[in-house]
């Protein structure tokens, strides 16, 4: 329950940035969670939290890349 609460608190809130570009918060979350996971034992209880955070950040970054491709395709169709 604690892990879920910490995860929810970390990923909540608004983000802003350029359309189709990864949010700086997601890039930072990916960097920090990835670095932390490299340091943790596979038996460390906090490993679940950092795994979830890394996955969330990577999925958000992927969604922005998909959005950028869609916008680029729309721009190409207009030309």
C-alpha cells in the first residue's frame, strides 16, 4: 500500500512542454529511477517502486514520440 501511494504521489500533477517532445519530468524520472535500480539489490523492497516509476516514465516518453510522428504526418499531408 505504501508503494502504491508513493507511486501515485510521484506521477500525479500536471506537466507542460512542447507537443510531441518528452516532458522534462519524465526524462528526469527515467534517469533517476534507472540509476537507482542499478544500485538496488533485487531483493530490496523499494525496487518495485522504482521499477514502476521507470516504466511510467518510459511509456510517457514513448507516447510523446508517437504524438510527434502523428503531428509530422499531419504536417506532411498538408504540404
